[in-house]
């Protein structure tokens, strides 16, 4: 499919909607990745192309949350460090795996994410007023696995992180979203560089999705930062 006015517009709109959905909860990467595959990108190239918008969106969301007093960087380090380590390993595997095998794995994972989204796992957890801490080794293992998945394919990672933060740390939706965006932003930096180094980024598509996601995130963050819940 040629890169024409339709594809420019379509990519921007998908990116904009993804920015809104990912800032509010997560899971929109499944739609951006599906869009890239629809435009006939090989799955390896689509996987890397999807990362620029993720990087831009989560930087914007994290910065806005920090300025709005919704984000504590130091308290988030116990989630960030294992996620970062796992993501680098996951991305290195993603750029080296056989394309046919990656297509099968991505298809299965995307189906699993769709089922998770339909189940709406956030409803299962009641958030209390006090933060809690899980065992540090369990915390490391969970967020290392989360990072590995995020580095490998990303789709649906926001929902998975939110469930882990709700259940493991008793975070509310607004604070959980802020920490989620910070985790994803920081691990996406080395992950994106890995895909760039391996020439697995379609830059025109990546830029259009990123601009759309930036616009969607800025629009949604105005609501989240002013929301009274924490």
C-alpha cells in the first residue's frame, strides 16, 4: 500500500486515539501494531516502528504527571530497574528471532491481550488508602518479566503494569498511570535504540504515529493532572 494522503491521515488518527487510550489505561499498542501490519510492514519492522510513538507519548505523560505532583521518581525505582533490565533482553531477542516465528508469537500475544482487555482486570482490585510493598525479590521478578515482555512486543503492557501496581503496591488509577508511563518511557529508550541499530524502524510511519500519540497524550493529561483522585 502506497504512503499517500490516506495513510498519512490514518496513521495520525490511530496515533491520536492510542495516545488517549494508553494515557487513561493501556493496551492501545495492539491497535497501532495492527495498523502497521495492515499497511504491509513485516512484523519485525512493525515492532520497531511502533516504539517511537511509545517513547514520545510516555515521556510527555511522565513529564506532565511529574509537574502535576502525581509522580515520585525515587519511589518508582523499585519498578523501573528490573523493568529496564528485562526490556533490554526482550528487545535483543525480538530483533534476532526468526520472522515467521515472531509472527506466530505476536499473533498469540495479541489474542491474549484482547482477552485481558475484555476481562477488564482492573475491576478485580479495590485500592486502599495506604501504599504497600511486596517482597523485593518477588517485585524484581514480576517487573523484570514485565520489562521483558515490553521490550519484546509491548502490546498490552500498560494494562499488565497497572494490574501489578494495583495488586502489588495498592496504587490508585491516577498514580498508577503516572508510574506506568515512567516505567515504559525509561525502558523504551534503550529498546528503541536497539531497533534503530538493527534497522527495524519505518521512519515515516513512526513519526506520524508519534505525532498523533503526542497530541492524544497532551489532550488527556490535561484531565488527569487536574483530577482530584490520586
